[in-house]
C-alpha cells in the first residue's frame, strides 16, 4: 500500500466518522423536538380535558386535582428511573417501546367509564419511560456501537 492510498483510506474513515456523528446529532435533535412538542401538547391536553371529565364524571375540584397530580407525579417519579436507564446500553430499544405504552394510557382514558379507570389511564400514560425523560439528547452521550470492519 502506498502512502497516498493510506491517506485516502484515513480520509474516508474520518469522513465516515463525521457523517455518523452528524447523523447521531440529527437524530438526537429530532427526538428532542418531538419529545418537547409531545410533552407540551399532552400536558396542555390534560388541562383542557379536566372540565370535560368534570362534567362527564361529576367530579369535584379535589378529584380533578388528584387526576392532574397523579399524572404529573407519575411523570416526575419515573423521570429518575428513565434518566438512569438512558445511560445503559439497551436504553434506546427500551425507550422506543415507551410511546406505545403512553398511547395505551391515552386510549384507556378515552374509553374510561369511571373515575378509577381514568386514574389508571393517567398513571399508565405518565409512567412510560420515554414520556418521563426530560432530555432525549442524553441518549446521544452514549457511545455508538462499533461497526464490524
């Protein structure tokens, strides 16, 4: 191998590494934007749904406060667990499974026929690990898996 071809190989490897870094940064930025939008939308949606649930189930202000407190409390509790999980090797796969869990919680809320079922729905919706992570970009700090050469 000549010196020129060795330099070309090094340049190609460097370019591939930069492309991989840019791709990882793009994915992290997209996940962060999606997460923040999702969090703001759903949190605001819970506030909008409170008067609907009050009329539908005949709830008082204490029950409405319990609903909102359970949802935000569950999110806050699982936030620590999700942050610890984000530093582990299998975290992206586990966190990718969490949005369907959150969706299940909201489907249960939509089909609720009683106050206790609504409590269960908001607990399930707030407990999904991906829903609880404040910054998905933390996942980008994990080392990328080494590619086979």
